C-alpha cells in the first residue's frame, strides 16, 4: 500500500446530446503532475458517455502540495455517424418497449386506467401508447403517398 502513489482520477460524463470539448488546466499547482506528463488535460466526450480524462499524481508525498485548476468547455453538435448510431439505438429500444407494452395489454383498450397504472407500478415501466408510439411515423406529418414530411432534424427518445 505504501508503494502506491497518491493520485486523483478525473472523468467527464456527457449527459446530453452534444459532444463536449473539455480542457482541465492544473498550471500553478505544486508537487503534482499528470500521469502522461504536463499539467493540462484536453478531451472530447461523446454524447451520453463517460470519458476518462486522466490521473493527476502527487510527485513526492513527503512534501506539501498545492492544487490549482481552471477549466473550459464547449458544446458541439455530434457528428452524423454518432447521431445515426443513437437514432438506431433509440429505435431498437422503442421496438422492445412496444413489444413489452403489447404483451402487457397496452393498446387493446380493455384495461382501465387503474389497471394500466397498477401494471406500470408492478413492472416498473412507463406507459407506452401503442396507438401513438414515439416514432417518426407518429410524430411527423405524412403526404398523401404516406411519405414522412420532416424538418430534417432527428427526434431522439429520452426517458
């Protein structure tokens, strides 16, 4: 245990549909250094992901240390590949939820509100209306040829 260095691990969690560019600057600190060297960490965190930034080490644990930090960040739009992956993942989740909802009798109009509420509590689920699921077909207008009319912006499903 005595051989282990004293250190601080830094992680960044992006809990929104953005890419986060984050800079963490430890300049002005004394008796610290990053495991990769230097005193500045720069990372890009993808939407809804936790990213390891780095580890800050105490150089000499027999000497006093002073920790200073400054940070900056920007929010960027995710790239189209990331967006398409998230949409595909959302669609898969929605399909699974629709199967679950159908197996519980949602959408066949035979359940009372009280029975639906009891079922949701029992299975720890949110109600999903099978007549109006959170899919593009429900949320966008359609032309006479049943083609979707969208504004080009994807809809992301978050519960």
